[in-house]
């Protein structure tokens, strides 16, 4: 065998390996993963859990001719190693480096750019249908986690795939949890499948007994297929997949390479849809991750010996500020309820759930259902708060518009991770929410400048009898109270600094940068006013017009794409003032790659220094 992972010629070398070599390779891969993720951070537990499964997939199938399609994609580190990308792991999730998710531009082995959940079966069915139409010969395999099966689109795809009837293999990676503990009927169903060994034990005994009959054993066993199916329904609760039109194989030990290769090879021979149920352990092979898979689902750089994250926790995050305020408000009003889409802890709702478990609803990876359920709660007199990452709320656009805004229901949407979020890249940046929310009639959209303002906005939103959305960034919650102690949320913007040369109207995390830009401009004898916009929709028209009246030159600053963002709304307000010049600063019309927010801001000219230069050029008529 080669001395290290860099020396293999993957995936071709894998095809020639014997079972023992694959087992040794699994140990080597785990050591490599722990070392690299400890240095760079990333998704560790989910990848440790699929080492043997990924080895078996690449052993049986011939990528890229055969299509391996990964759901979400955060568990593809081994797939990347086995397709020749081990050398890029020193740059994992870093700007300009290896992505933490599948990327077509990275390798022909990555079928699709992914990052959101529950879509792999749909993608795979499309690939299978195209193969059939083009009369090609290759296999299509979708790998989907049990947590992703809580997403409705996965059921839609399974239903269609079973009805379509073409050759398709769905590998269900059942590790009993996604980011948080799985909930719902499918989770319960899979638990029953894992616990029910009656059928499997019966099948093994039947095979041994019948095949031992001299000369006629093989023929008798082959003739018992119908009988076995009858027994399966009698003793094993796997009928849901069979009823959808899939032949069900499993559950199989996801860490036994021999069994995995055998069952995947059998699935490859089928001429109809097959679902292979694989049971794995998240964090397998690294005790710290096995004992705390949730914390190691995605973790920053850490000490591989102790598992302790190297960066200190520091100040409260925006998620924690939100969660603490939810507990305070929930104690005062029993109508306040919380809804999360499989992210109770990540969105800061852990304390609320502990204090008010009966008022906390984890709906699984089902954002559309979360918003519609919130509508039902609101129609019944409750005050629901839906806490979700900005990028994932995109999936519930129609429900926000039709269920919430059309009926003007008092639902609060708490959008965590708004703006650029870092290493997860283009599928996770929350830079589109202002554009897809601000045009919805009757929806109040806010963005706080710091942690204390987030807490006050939550109080304000829950006091309204109409829909509200609050978007706030990832990371430590800053405190700008020394610059202004005006935290009264009343629909109006907040003036933080006087200045007559130019008005900087900033939103959310950009308020701090606007203050820094104003300081830089003052060194050039340019006095800039700084206005904390607070409200995106409805915008404080009077505040914007007053700022324009004083300087006649306005600059908007936002952590959102420019198209349809706050700057566009400001342009509408100022369109009847032809004497006012406007410069809009924000993310361009692109999908920013992965990298730290600081690196991305530097790359796209959104640092305080770069924006100050843009403002100077604007004032000089050069921008």
C-alpha cells in the first residue's frame, strides 16, 4: 500500500484493493480527517460516520461514469479524498481552497453543487431519467441521511421515483441524528427498522437451512422469493418503502465493508428502484465525536487529543442573545411559542426548550411546514416565533407570502446567520433575505446594529399584531451602546453621528463599519452622518429624506445583495429628489465563495477602508 493518502491514484487504486486493504485504509482516512479538520474546522462527525460506506460506494461503482449524488454534501470529505483531492485538505473551507461541499468546478466526480437538504433523490431521478432517454448504461446512486428524510421534497421524490420504476439506488444513511436529534414519524419508523432483527435473522436461518439440502437446495431457495416477501411484511416494519415502489435491502451495518460491498453489488443488479438502509454511527472512530456528535457536526479548529475547540467562546453570540430574550419574554407571556427546523441549539432555543418544552416545536428539516404551522398557531391565538437560518428560510418563500403575509398573521421570523457566513460558502450565505422579504406586503423587516438592539426588536415584534422578520448575523454580538443609548424601537431610524458632507445609511452589522468609515473620512476632512436604518420594510422614509436634505449625497451600506436590497428601497424613496446622489454598497450580483467573512469583504470591497475609498471617489464624482 502507499505510504499516505497523497500517494494513491484514486479512485482507480481503490477498485483493485482487497477487503483487508480497505479496512486499513479506513483507519488511515479517519486519522487524516481528524488531523485536517482539527486544523481548519469543518464537518467532522458526519464524515467519520460514512468512511466505510464511501469506500464501499467507490469500490462497487465507477465514478464519474456512475453518478454518486450526495444529499446536503457536508459528508463528502471522504468522497473528495477518494477522488484525488486529499492534497487540498490543508485549504479546506478557506478562501480559494477546497470547498466543504460538492462543487462541480472542483471535480467531475461531483455531480451537483449542494448544501441544502433533502434534494438528492430528486437530482438522482433526473439523472436516471436522462440516462434512460439517452439510452446510456450507468448507475445512479443517491445518498441521503435519515434527518434529510424529514424534508417534504425527499418524500415527493421517493413517491415519483417508485412510480417511475427505472433503475435507481437510494442509500439511506441512518445515523439516528442530523444536526440535532431527529424527530417525527420517519425517525420512529427507522428506529423500528433498526430494532427489528426478526426478519433478518429469519432470512439468514432460512438461507442456511434450505441451501444445505443436497442438489435441490438452490432451486428451492430461489422459489421462495414470494414467500420471503410475505414474511417480511409479517415480521419487519419496512413496508413504507416497499409501498412507494422500492425494493428494500437492510438494515445493514454501515461500518462492515464486506456487508456493504455485498449489498451494494446486489442492489446494482436490480432493474427497479432500490433503497439500501445503512446504519452508521456519527463520529465513528473518534471518541470525542462519538460522545458529542452534535458539537462535532460542525466545529472550529480544535485540539485533536482533548476535542476542545481552540477559540474561546468569548461574548454571547447573536443566537444566544436571541435565545435568552425568548426565555424572558416566554416567561411573561404563555402565548409565545418557538419553532425550529432541526436547529434548536444552533438557533439559540435550547434554554427556551428546556424551560418551556410544551411550547417548543422541532419540526425536523421542514422549513415550509414550520412556517405553515406557525400560521396555524397564530390563527389560534398564539404568538409563534420561527427561528431559522436565513439561507434555509428561502425554502419557505411561498408559505411566508401566502400563509403569513396575505392573512397578516402575528408571526415572528427570526433569521439567524444573515449576511456572509464564512466557510460553508455559497449555499449558506444569507445575503438574499432582504431581497426576498422586503417586497412582501405587510411584513415588517428589521435588522439590529448590535446585541441589545436585537433583544429590543424581538420585544417589539412580539408586541405587534402583524408579521415581522428580524435578520441578524452569525458570531459574537457586539455592543454599540457607548455610541448611542437610544434603543427605543418605534419604526424610525437612529442618528448615530452628525455630518453634512455625506450621509451613511447603514443596516445591521454594517452600522459598525459605517462608524469606522466615518472616522476614516474625518481624517480627510469629510464629515459623514451615520444613520442606523433599523427598519428595512417599511423603511423610515422621513429619516432617509431628512438625511438626504442635509447632505444631498447618500450612501447605503448593507450585508445583502444590492439587487432588491435596502439600497434599492432607498433609491425608491429618493427618486423624487433629482438633486440627491446615491451610492449603494453591498454584495454584487454573485454567489460569493467560501472563506471567512473578513476575507470575502476584502475580496468584494466591503471592508471599512475599501468603502471609505469608494465614498471619497463618489464625492469626487469618480464612482
